[in-house]
């Protein structure tokens, strides 16, 4: 029998990752689902519109942008039973801070990252702005997306200390002390407009993004914020939501790395240890009892995915901290794309990868975020990208595979008007979760008959709405098979691999479930 990392042996209580075949190729493993042992209730899978949707939604031909919207949001199937899209159940809408109107004066040289602002310095609103983003917001609603989150990453430039939407380093939040209430009023007024005029309800608002970073490099809007700054803004926002009678919950955290949620004494001590400080009832900045604050902390999975044993350890520490300091507190993973440079990411963020290498890398992150950190929501960073970078689900190029990397004014201008949109295996692998693990389903125990773990095969199970769903990630170079001891005799099978993109493979019996090498497979019983 193989020997495995001790840290992985501890995971059998919350997930299964086991060898599926013996040396002769015959299945010798049974996965047993225990519906009596439950974990988190799943909320959503999502992605954001920042910032590339502004040009695609505004300028690209209707046929192309509708195809993109179908890929992201559709729950429909084609005539052969293949999903047309990945059925995201959360869409993140970025409320801009006016770097677009500032132009070059914003200091943000990348025009793809400049964003319009609905509010002008004179206090007037123009809701015709952010039209491209609004197109995708409405496309998501039309295709049945049920959860919308408004997020902002900097105050409008005219409320800031330095007259810009980028920060001044780790000196505090880039906002004038007398404008916190104005900032909160601006955010709530925007959300109320969409609720009243468009019928689109933002159930959630995230007022702070990665507050631990200094944000003084002018690549995009953003501001540092210490814990006291965050507390002040959340208080103002909580009160303003009540004043304007919105049914919106504040989602707080969006930590730049998960360590800032549970550790103290990090490189940014005035913005760390956030579970204790905000959610324990014993910290300096208690928000858990505020009427409009969601009892949930959010964080980003950046810089915590390699090596694998460290990834698991960090998520276990996060879960233990929540259990110790604030039992019942939820956790959402609200932003991730590949940036770490290691043996598997092959160059880190740079170099787009539309194939299975990065799809499997991210599928493993999703699995451990859900099964170890117990994330109830898992959200990708940006849905659309024109860059030669691993930050998108859908990639834009000139038809020859050329994405943006470095200075290329001609290609930059061209892609803002039209181009080729390419799906990725990463997008479809996310769909193996998002299309089938629907809001309200509960993650349940699934364990192998041997209790032996293998980091090459990752399995999780979910129940709800008359359905049972099992997601299997096979990281290995050989196929695996096993018996599934669940509620049904047969399961519908959907595969993402080098040869399939969330393809319906027909029904499989429970006695031998075969999972191809280097694939993500979803097994579904009951209605979809």
C-alpha cells in the first residue's frame, strides 16, 4: 500500500480522495454517501464583471456577447443533453469610482481598468454609465441568475484624500474623514436604483476589497484600509441600508489572502486577525450583531494554493478559527485566479492556458476551499479577459490567439470593439460544480471503504431539491473506477477533459463509475 502525506490522512472526516482501481484495473473501492452527516449549505458559484465586461457589453456584436452570456449563465441544454453554459448562480457587479472620467489624470495607464462612476462631483447621478456592465447584469438576470453582489474597491475620486482612485500606501483608507457617510449613501443609492428601476436586487454588497494591500501602484482602482477604517465604513453602510429600506446584506472580508482572516502579527497587523476583531464578539470592531451584516466572513484564495499540504493546512486553520471564535459563522471564497508561480502553474499568472492543466489546478483549489475551509460560495475573479494571463474564464483575442501583453495600442483598441471569444476548460470545470451544485444544496459526507487517501482523486457530495450530486476531480494520468453507494441506481454523467467540455456522457450504473484520466466529472441523480 502506498504511503501518503499525513496531513491528507486527516481529511477523511470531510472529504474523500481515494484510489479507484487496483493494479489489475478492477474497481476495489466503494464510495459511501452518508446523508446524515452534513456540512455547509451551499449558497452560490460566481464571477465578476470587472472590468472587461464594460467594453464587450457596450461594443461587441449582439451574437457574440449573447454567446458569452450563455456560456456564463445558461442552465439550458442542447438537443444532446449537453449544458450550454455553466449556470453561475452569483454575479458580481463592480460599482466604479470614476477613474474613467479622470482619464490620464487618474494615473491608471491601463484603460481596461478604468471605470465610470454613476455619481458626479456636483452630486448628480447618471445611470446611463457603466452601460456595458449593465448589459451583462441584465443578461444574467434574464438567464436566471438569482444572486447579485455589488462591490466597490475605492471611494469616488472626489471623496478621496489624494484626488485619485488609487491609494497612498498603508496610511489608512483613501477617503476624507467627513465623506464616509457620503460614500455609503452613494453605494446604497446605486443599489436602490437597480432595485426600483430595473427590478434587479443586489442581495449583497461588499464595501472593501483586499484592504491589506497598499494599492499605490496605479494599475487599477483600490485602497488600503485598516480594521478601524473598515469598521467605520460598515457602520455607515449598515445605517444607510436601513434608512433607504433595502434588503441588502453587507459581506465583509474580501481579505487579500486567507491568513489575514485568522492570523495576527502578519505583515499588516492593523488589518489582520479579522475573524477575532469583527466576528468573535471579543474584538475591537464588532459587526456581527449589526442588522444588515451577513453572518459570514469572506476571503480570497490567492497566495495559498501551493504546495498542496500548505493549502490544506491554511484552510484547516481558517475553519478551526471560525469554530473556536465564532461558531456558525459562514465562509465565502470571493475571488481567485492563478498567480502563484510553481511547478504546476507553469509561469504563474502569465501565459493563458485554455486547457486542462490550469482547469485541474483550479478544480483542486475549489475542492479544498469547499471541503476543508467549508466555503458556501466560491467566486472566480473576472469572467472575461483580453490578456495573456490566467485570470479569465473566457478569453478575448484577435482571432490568431493574440491577447494583450505589454504595449500594443492597436490590439488594445481593436479588442474593445470586437474580436474572438474563446471558452476555456477552466470555465467548464467550474461548471462541473456551478451547473449542478445549486443554491440551497447541502454538502454531505462521502468516504471510501478503505479510508486510504490519494491526492490524485478528489470527491465531494451534495444533496437537495430531490437531487444527489457527486463531483470527482481526477488529477491523475490514468482512469479510475469505483462503486458509488448513494441514493440512486443510475447517475447522469457530465465530463470535462481534453476531449470534452461539460459533455453529457449518458447514464452510468452505481456498480462501476469510471472517471477518465485528467478530468472533472459530475454525477447527478434526480432532476436538474
